[in-house]
C-alpha cells in the first residue's frame, strides 16, 4: 500500500472528528472545498492538530480564490502600520491515541474516541424554554429540519406535545450537540 493510500488522516468537520481517510481522500475534500484552509487536520506523523493550510501535503489542493484589492481609504494612515483584523483563536484540539475505541458517529461516519469538540454558544435552558412554542428551540440550536417538522405538525396538535417532550429531553441533556456539531455546555 503506497503512502497516499494509507487511511490515517483525520479532520474536524461540522459533525466532529472524521476519519480515517487516505491522503487522496483528503486532497479531494480540499479540492471540493469541504476541507478549508482553517480546518483542523491530523495524522500519526504530526505531533498535534494543525490547520490544513499549514500542512504541506494538502496546501496544493485548496481552491484558489481570487480576492479583490482592498478598498481605498479616504485618509492616509499616520503610522503606516497595517490594522489587524479581529481574530478569535480556535480551541486547540489534541490527537487521539491509537488505543482508543472506535465509536459510530452520525451513521456512516466514524469518530476515534472522545474528542474536544468546539463549544457551542447556544444554551440548553434557552432551547428548552423556546421549545414551548413548537420548533423554536430546535431552530435556535440549528436543528432546522426537526424544528420545521415540529412547526408543521403543531397545527394537528401532535407538534405541541412533541415539542414539549423534546424541550424536556433537551433540558435533561439528551441533545449533546447543536446543529453545527458543537458541544452544548452543561
């Protein structure tokens, strides 16, 4: 098996840590825009998770986007220094050890053991209280399909009962992630 065919690459997507994938699979995902420059990736040869833009094996596969020139400013800068954009550092992730058990995640995808998923800015209590009105709590969490179904079925009465039970389920901790795969705080 050649170096590019080994399935030992992982990346953190919308639904958590995904992999193992071959380098060829990672290259296709990067070319298709699924893995972006700021996506965290890891393989056993790397000491820690890195942004894909910093990984030599993947940099050639990113979509080249033409960026427009900066807008002209009306005045000149006194200091001549570049202004830095607002930057929020990502939560650092740690690689999993090879001995951790494989667990199913999201049906056909696999996740290697527990991960340090990014924390959601959504609140479990707020979602549960919003679910008093059918679907609003699920829409708040980003679970759009479930929220819309609760809204549609509320005209038959079923959606109200489903939504209230779902609100209790959310409050009890049954929903672990928001619609973007980020971990809900306890």
